[in-house]
């Protein structure tokens, strides 16, 4: 025998009643004991969610700082199981691409404002979690999470998407077109594996992992190139600024005038330039795990 009582997790009071009606008689619980247990269960769940988001933000900040790429796994909760995802996630992690689950994407105000501020300002959406702009009549919590995660990834330059579906899941079908349009509009790197449980999928999966790995490698190289260009531009601007300030400083000196503020700014810029010149060239050799894709 088994228990199949429906539990309403988004309504704590209703959840308490449902849990008590089911487990009270079986375990000899009082209403207070039941409510106490449910309250602590919700607190533990929230603590887990907060920790997932904290780690997700740390990882996202790290790959952004290092001009790397992370993968957002768009899938059902069971796709986190290596037995269900056929170790696809491990394959990509071995290539140097960390995996973010949908629930680990940070939802703090700073991140949400950065990614969704434009749409909120235009009135397209009410807040960063709103998906009614692309799916007005959504009905499934997990499906909505997939669509929202695709929107999140499409707005972040260091994220790519890996969309998993087993047996071409009927519940996932309505999201295929939505996610495709979201990804296409932003040009985000994307791979869809909607048949990972097909007969003898291992060979097909390895080929697709290798192919998508090459795309991700190209994305990482583009991010690195952009970072180099930004750094070079910043240094060129600083050098020109220093040159102009020194020229002004010399003109003031020729007229017997001094400007302490200008002198301080020149000294600060000279110090910064000195640091740049003393820095050793960074090793631009790419990880072996990425180079192997070139063979």
C-alpha cells in the first residue's frame, strides 16, 4: 500500500491540514506536533533554496570574472539524476563547463534588475520572474521554470542552455517553441536533447556533446577576445588621459602655477600604468579539455 494524498506546498495552512489528515491518525500526532513539523520542513526547504541560489550566484560571478561559460540545464527535477540524464552533465563538466540548475539561478534584486530592468521599464513584464510576455496562459510550475530559466540565460553573456527531455515528454512539448524563440532572439548558445532515452543513445549523445562542446569553446574564445579588447581600450584611454594631464601640468608649471589636485591625479595614473607595465603576460594557453575538441 502507499499514500497518494495531494499536498498543496504553496499554501502552508492547507498543507498543514492535508499532512495532519494523512499522517495524524497513522503516527498518532497531535495538531500542534504536525504544525511544528511542517513549519520546520518549510524552513529547511527555504534554507536549501537559499543555499542553492547562493552557490549559483558565486559560480555565475566566477565565470563572468574569468570570461568562462556555464550551462543552464533546462529540464525536470529528475534530470539531475545521472541515471536519467545519461551522465550528460558530467560530460560537459569534464570539458570545463559548470552546470547550473534552474533553481540555482540567483534571484537577488541586483541580478534581476541587471538582466530584466529594460523589460520592466517598458512595461513588458511586471518583475524579473514574470513570463507572461512569452507565455500568457502558463499552467505548469516546472514548465514555467524552464521558460523563465531560458529568459534568464538569454540575457546573460556567460550562459548557454542545455535543454533535456525524456521520451519527448508531452508536458515539455508546449515549451519547445517558446524556448526556441527566446533563444533565437538573443543568439544564446543552445542544445536540445529531447530524446535522451532513445534506443542506444550513448553514441548519439557523445557526438552531440562533442559538437556542442565546440560551440561552447567558440563562445568562450569570443568572451575572452571581448575582454581583451575592453582591457586594451581602457588602458589606451588611461594612457591618453595621462598624456593630456601631463601636458596641462607642464603648461601650469611654465606659468609658475601648481594644481595639487591635478598632481595627485597624474601620480595615481602613473602608478596604475606602472602596475600594468610590470604585469607579466598572462598565459593564454587554453585548457587541454578544450583543445582536444580541435583534433
